């Protein structure tokens, strides 16, 4: 039997007038994800996307790649057969015989769907007849019987009858849902080496946003390895987000200026405001619509509401903080699922730990902070930081 991948999408199906656009982008993204497979092709047929490759052995590997494409709800390996009653019933039996060799199945249920209303048999009848054909074909060994169980079957077998072709499948690999990349503008993420900002990037990308990144370091106070860690994280993210540009900016001169001219406890909030300003300037250059951070309320001293208000005030661009109200355990769970966690927890110093104040200000007042900034030549400092920026392009 010829096998193909049957790819269902969730939310895009609800997009009304824009649906064709979302579908087109989704198909492009799937094509990109599997372009290295032999004779891979992707097509749309009656509201579902299909993919195939000349090498059937590679289908399950390809399914995993496709499940990572944002917008995909499920991927199944399906047998593609002619939409003719006799073929469907005998192939359903053949299909069940095959999968019973790979996994122990004692009970099953058939669920049939008929999107082709010209097909002469109604859905419950298709399920009943396919079930009958399966029982007949699969009960030659008394040691390994097969029965129908409509409540708690070992195997749900789906039979999806379409105009020319019918698809028989049983397993569904879950995708992440969301919307295809590139359907929702572009965000510049402030990417640290921590757990949160990679998750924040991933979550915005999942809503269709293209991602570019800026990272701040304090070389030589922070090591090259700390920067490499961030590039490693970008590499993992690129598996979902496609090619990512990472811009690395040295914050040391700014931190030293703050250290010399401002009260010690304001170090964190002042450097945070500088990061935002530099990021905003870069966002204008690279045509990003918004900034993204991994900030989360109450997680660390600098992330109080008052701290966020003062940070936010540094820029005009909207700042997206997708993790703002999440619990740390849930953020960590996503980091595990997307594969960034193990890299994030590698112990390398972050620029924020250089000049870390003993008692950082937890409730900064905007007027006080603006007053302190008067003692700094912000424009020149930002100019210098920009001049030394290093740019990397990370490919998936
Ligand atoms: P993360 O796990 O993302 O590092 P965090 O819990 O350590 O976050 P902070 O260090 O207060 O929290 O940083 C808050 C946010 O500020 C980060 O999520 C990130 O978006 C940004 N940020 C912090 N440090 C850097 C850095 N060195 N380079 C770029 N962005 C940074
Ligand atoms: Mg951090």
C-alpha cells in the first residue's frame, strides 16, 4: 500500500477570508521543512495537506519534521487507496494485519468519515463493513484474537473517504498548533542565555512571528563561551523559526559608566533600560515591529511591576512579554519540550551578573531613574555599543 503523510491544521481552519493565505504559507513552510527528502512533495486536497517521499522508510522521520512546523495540529502516516468500496474494505483489513505485527492489538474500533457525499455508503455503514472485513482477515490465530471494542479500543482506525482517494490511518503525531511563521510580522527578541527568553521567542514564533535576536554581553568580563551558548540556543530555535539573525552587543562600557556615575542599587534597572533602547534602535534598522523579552512578573528582583514600568518607559515600541503571568515550572516544561532547557542551564556568566548590586532596587521610581540618566552620555554610549555590534546568521 502506498503511504503518505496526512497533515491536519487547527486554528488556520478558522481564519475565514484569510484562510487561503494561511494555507499557502503553511504549505510553503512544510515544503521547506522536508526539502532534503527524496522527491518530497506537498499538496492540498479537500482541506487537508498531504506529503510524500519516494523513500517510504523515511516517512516517520519526515512526520517529526513536519510536526515542528507551526500551524500543524496532527500528522499521520496514512495508506492512500482508491475510493472504491471493495478496495477500501480489503485494504483496511490489510492495514490492520500489518500494524498488528508491529504492536499488540486485541481490540479496535473503526471511525469512518465520508467527505465525498457521492460515495454510495454512509459513514456508519463504512465503519461497520470495514470492521467486518478486518475481523475476518485478522482472526486466523486463536492465540492472537481481535475483537471490536467501541469504548476503550487498543487501536482506533480511521477511514477517511474522499473524492478519488481514501486514507486509512491509526496514529496521530501531535504538532504544536499555532500559526505559520511569517503571518504575523517580526519581533526582535532580547535573548539572554537563560531559560525564559528562548521560550518567549518560541511562543511568539508559534503565533506566526518572524524572530530576530539581540544579545548583550560584557566581554571580557563574560566569556566567549557565554556568547556561544546563546548562539547554541539560537540554533535550537532555528529548528522551529527558520534562519535567525543574532546581533551581539557589548554592554561593558555602559555598565562601567553606570557604575562610576550612578547609585549602585540602580545598576540593574539602568542597564535594563539601555538594553531596551539599543534593541529599539536595532528594531528600527531591521524593520522589526515589536520587541520581545522573557520577563515574568515577580521572578527576580528586577521584575517587579514598578521595575517593568520603568523599563517599559525607555522605549516607544510595544514590548511583548509572553511569559508575563506564567509560573516558572510551566516555562521550564516548555523549555524541555522544545529542547532549549539543557543548554539554558549550562552555568555561564550573564552580563547582568557583572556589577550585580548587593541590594538591587525593587521599586524604582521613574523620576529618580531619569535623574540618574542625566549623569550619563546616553547617546554616545549607545552609539559606541552599536559600532561594536557583531552579527551572526544561524541556519537551521
Ligand atoms: P532569562 O531566563 O531569559 O535570562 P531571567 O529570568 O534571567 O530571564 P532577567 O535576567 O531579569 O530574567 O532578564 C529578563 C529579560 O531581559 C530576559 O528574558 C531577556 O529577554 C532580557 N535579557 C536579560 N539579559 C539579557 C542579555 N544578556 N541579553 C539580551 N537580553 C537579555
Ligand atoms: Mg537572565
